[in-house]
C-alpha cells in the first residue's frame, strides 16, 4: 500500500480500499486506510464482518455511495 501512496502522491487518509478478503481488510487497517468490503467476491459477508470494515456493500452499484459516505464523515 505504501508503494501506491507514494506512486500517486497521496496518503492513507485520502484513500478507501475496496476489497473482498479479510486479509486485505487487516492490511488496510494497518495502514489506517478506509475499507469498503464486497461479499460477492472471495470471502463471505460473515467473514468480512470479522474485520469490521467501514461498510459492506451488496452490489457494485452501492460502491460510490459507500465511498462518499466514508469521506463525508468528520473522522475517518
């Protein structure tokens, strides 16, 4: 993740990681990056919930609202 932040001249606080695995959620938390999880991929909703992401979305159409909600919060 640090490589991506460096390449795009950004920081963890300005990013949201969209993922379908619990391992990715754990890595994003280590870097203090926002997380939106998608249960239609590799891991089930129940498994993704263990990582306590900001939001779990059920369909791709919900991704943009989840990201907007994340950035509209005063503390993220």
